[in-house]
C-alpha cells in the first residue's frame, strides 16, 4: 500500500475531531451542524492535500510537509467553524476612495436613516394604515409629499430600484407601442442593465434616432407616428462624450413631445437634489431641473448620489404616476417598509441643504475638505509607520472617484497613504487577502507592489479599526 493511503487511513474521524477540546468548546455557542460541516470540510481538504502531495504518492512518507496531527486538524476545524458561524454579509472598511461603490453596497446610510430602520423594523408600523382616519393607507404616502416638495413634481412613486422604475414607466406607457431614443443614449449600466434590453423587456418597441455622437430635434420629429408612445431621454451618467457631439435638451424635447401629446420620460440615473457645481463637482442635472424643463416623468436611483437605500424613484405628472401605480407589476416591484423608513429619513435631510451635506455620507465624502483628508492621511500614516517602518510609507496627492457610474469625469483631489511592504513583510497579495478576510474586512487599492489607502471613504471613527486590521493581517 502506498504511504499516502496509510496517511488517509490514519486521519481522525469526524467524531474524534468533535471530541477535541478546541472543537468541543465551539459547540457551546456555534450550532452543531456548522461545526460538523467544518470538521467534514477540513477532513476532505486534508484528504485532497495528501493525495496531491507528490512526495507522499511516491512513497517518501518522511518528507511530508503537512502537519497531520489531530491537534493541527482540530485547530483548523475550530477556525473554520468560527468563520462559518459569522455573517456572510457584513460591514467593512472601504479604503478605495470610490464613494459610490456598487460592489460594496453603493453608499452608507445617514445616521437618522439607520435609526429609522431600527425603529420601524423591530415593531409594527403604520406602513399602510392612516393614523388620521384609522383606515387603510398607502406606503407611498410616507414619501410622496417629500419627493414632490424636493423635485417640484406633482406626484411620485418609489419602487425597488431605478431599473424597475424605467421598466415600469415604459411598460405602463408604451406597452406594444414605440419609444423613441437617441442612439447616443443607448447605454449599458453596470453589466446587466441596458437601455435597449429594458425597453424590450417592458414590452415596448425601441425606435432609434440620430447617430452615436449627434442627435437633432428633427430626428425625433421625423420618428413620430400614430404608434409613438413616448420619448425617452437617458442621462448618459457613466460616460462622457467629447468632441463633435450634440444632444437635444430636455426643454426642447419636451416642447416637441407636448406638440404630439406624448410624454417625455427622462432617466436621470443618479438622483441629485443639490447643485453639484456649488461644491467643485462637475455639473449634474438635478431632478428639479428636469421637471422644470418639462419632463413628464423623471426616474432615478435612491442609492447613488441621493445617498439613501436601494430604490427607484419616479416623479412627474399625476395622471401618469397614477397609471403606473395601477399597473399590476407595481406590486411586483414595490418597496418594503425598511426602504420606506430609510428613504423617508434620508429625504428629510434634504429639506435643509447644510444638514444634507453634513449628515448624508455620500455628500459628506464628496465635499470633505482637503485639510481633513490630509489630517486623516497623516493619522493613518502615523498608525502604519510602526508596522511597516518609516521608509516604506509615504503620503502623496492623488484622486478619488465618485463611482457608481456617476460624474465619470470628476476627479476629486485627495491624499493617499502608499505602503510598499519590504521583503521582510508578507507579499502585497497575501496582505490584501488577509485584510479582506479580517474582522472588519478592509478593501483597498493596489498600485504595482504597493497598498494604497484613500482616506476619503474612511471615517475619522474608522481610522483606528483600519490600523488594527492591517496590524492583524501582518501577524
Ligand atoms: C444606475 C442607472 C440605472 C439603474 O439604476 P439602479 O438603481 O441600479 O437599478 C438606470 N439608468 C441610469 C442612467 C443609471 O445611471
């Protein structure tokens, strides 16, 4: 019998591992099925490693590099069980400087939104109950007035996300009919959402007009026929065309739409209520601007520049919104009470611009003064010097990105803490992996052979935890 078969036979049983003190202790607070699973997976992992060890296969038992003692196995079981017992979805530190990070949950919520979530979710609420009349109410009622006040629109409805908002608006208004869109606006947003596909999925027929770089009002005009149900204008939020380009403004397009008595739907992508140009950011059309310019329906995300929970918002004409609400699919795409709670709290912050800038994390991070970034960078540098040595760390000027397909041309000046581990340290890839798997996980930027921390997305109150996490990754 080859040596590896002996080793396989000598591996402890699952039961034996569960008797080990280190593993047994975990059973006090980790469900048995999780510990059991950890023991089985560890054993399987060892079996595979034994079979793959070429020295073992070639009968050189003495040279095995694997510690096969029961205590070594039980240590791994305990670690894996601990790992499996933790939540899969967890809070982490975003040191990438990308403010709207779709893979990292887009944006953190404001404190008041977090409190609203907690209060409403742990209790019954008046989600669909009117406290005035004592009769059935609407979940939309909690948000509609705020949205109308902030946007200047007549009516509003909140759905699961902006993809749902665009879909439902088209499905309601243009089912089996034509939607006219400029070729320059047939964009793809984040992999699976593409304007042509969403139009088709909504049951409408896409009529493309103009060219990639130029579309004129006359192109829209020529496309109108008895079957035209709407014009759709899409804010190409995630890319920027420069050079010989032109598109038709909301105002002009709205005038043409009115002439033919068809609605103009505008997909704004990011919902912005504040004037970005006031804060050294590139201009971004506000929801109010589109409504003022005559868009009949405007759709936007709740969790991009708005800084709220995942949601899609439609504001606009009362008669159209009312049709959208009556669509059977509105029920399919409706928001739950957690979204309503967090959204109401977020929207209320916009009633006072100063409060919004301070309290809504996305705006706070976008407008954080350079001196604050400098201070955070120095503080972080100070915490990392004892770990990596003075010579391996520097603070340099750099840029942060808005992310989430918003303001693609914005380059936000920041200070970066750049760490170049020496040969005495683990490799950059080892360190980033350990930081990802740490508690809390830390996600950062990589540049060649350096770790790059952007303090823009790291709160003052997270700096210590960040240093601690790096320290742990080095152990
Ligand atoms: C992001 C975006 C969407 C999709 O929004 P979700 O809220 O992620 O569904 C649709 N249209 C535009 C223009 C966008 O930028």
